[in-house]
C-alpha cells in the first residue's frame, strides 16, 4: 500500500452501497481538514444515508464538508451545519 491508503475494493460480495461506505471510511482515516464527496448517500437507503452523514460530522467535527448531492437529506439539520444549494442548469 502506498501512503497507507491504497486499498482495492472489488469482489462480488461488496454492494455498491458497501463500496461507497468503504471509500468514505478510507477518506475519514486521513482526518482531512476539508473533505469533498460526490453523492455520499447514493445507493443507500434513507436510514443508512442519514447514519453516514451523521458519522461524517461526528468523526470530523471541525472539517469543511463539501457534499455534491442531487437530493439533500430530508432533515437539513442532520449535519448540524449550514447548507448552501447551487443549481446547475
């Protein structure tokens, strides 16, 4: 593993949602000051998606989180921070 972070995700037993959670866990392991994630809840049911978002905020309380999402969570307060919406037409 280069830089201690190179992990191949493959195999037939890992779902799309499982892969997404693993990629997020890898990013969290670096304890970033800024984290950019594209569609962090894609492929996850609402409950699991909320759990992932809460875990992001709990694990990185002082980090800047930039989340590109087509549909924000039903509860916009789930991350305990401000939301900005940008529409690209």
